C-alpha cells in the first residue's frame, strides 16, 4: 500500500514537472520584437521565418529563436595592426567600421560571425593597400585606403547580409626613429618656406620701392612740364593781352589825334610829361648833360608832326 502511494506521488510530480515545463515553454513562445530588430526562427532545426518588430507567437517545443540581430548601424573598432609600406617602413594602423545588417538570414547563415569577419577583412585590406604606398603617402592617402576597404567589404557584405557604410583610419603610428626623422624633415621644410617667404617679401619690397621712386620721378617731371607749359601759356596770354591793349590804345590815340583839337590836347599832355621829366633831372643833385635842342619843346613836337593848331 505504501509503495503504491509513493508511485502515485512520483507520477504526479512527473506530470507536474511536465506541466510546469510546458507552461514555461508556452510563455517563451510569445515574442515581442523591438523596433529595428529581427529574430530568426528555426522549426525543428531548419530555418522557418524572420520575425519583424511586433508581437509573435511560436509553437512550443517546435519553433526556436536561433539568432537575434540588431538592424541599427553599429560601430566596430578595428584593433591596431602592424603594416609595412612600400619603402619597408613598419607602421601601426587602427580604424573603425560602421556597418548594419540588411539581410538577417544571410547574416545568420552566410558567415559564422560577421563582425569578426569584417574586422579581419578590413585589416588584411588595409595591409595590402598600405603595402603599395610609401610612408609619406600613407598620411595623405587616408581617403584612398578607406575607400578601398569599403569597396572590398561591400563585395563580401553582399554574401554576409551586411552593409558597410564607411571605414575610417584613426591612427597611423610610425616608429619613434621614423617619427623623429619626419619631424626634422617637417621643421626643415618649414624653415625653408620661411626663408623663401622672407626673400620673396624683400624682393617685393625692393620692387615696390623702385616702382614708387619711378612713379615719383615721373610725377615730378610731369608736374614740372605742366608748370612750364602753364607759365608759357600765361606769358603768351600776357603778351597777347598787352598787344591787344597797346593796339587798342594806339587806335584810340589815333582817333583822338584826328579829332578837332586832338593834336593840341596831345601836345599839352606831352608837354606836362616833358616838364615833369626835366624837373626830375634837376632834382637828382648831379650834373646832367643834355642836347641843346632838348629844351626846345616846339621843335620836338614839330618833328613828330604835332603842330599847334590855331
């Protein structure tokens, strides 16, 4: 009797355990997939479906979520590695890859670990590209190296269900001896450019000074020439004005002389001037010898044709 009771308890415990496992599996079959995520479901060990964002119910003990993929863009660090340039200089290079899953099925079954595969392919491609460049060019051709790595990863990513957005090189570290030599070379080049710039500045300053002196000389000569031209034109204008005034005065004098009583008026005016001049000669305090006929005013007037009109 006791044995039968024990057997019943064991059977009930087994059924209870089975029921408990069934309840757990039932709850596990309910899946809430977040946004930008994808779940790969296998049915009896074979791919069955891909669950997108939302609520999903699976068949307990039959369906299983084998892979969970995040569809957002992610960043993967590429560890530092040693590379040799074409001129046999060892450098240490590291970088970062930006990738995202575009085909969850291929990302699950096309490659064992797409992250590790992308890192390894990026490293090997970086080594091969740097091996074709000289050390100086490796610092200048970062874009070329990145573009080549992205191209190779895209070709492989089509089979792995991933998309490589970009690859960036973070650091290129040459050995300390090479770094010191490069710094010395950069300093020498900087000093050479400084000397060249200084000599170019001195040359340009001398050119500017000579051009300034040349322009000043030209301006002075043009100013002197313009001054002489202006003076000549002024003298010409003065001579013309005097000539016009003289001609006008002569014409008026002729008109006055030809008028009635004009000769007497002219004789009178000349007589006043004649007497004034003789008076001035007497006031100079020295002896002045003059011709005998100088004091004969009428004779001088008659000689000029200015006879007194009666």
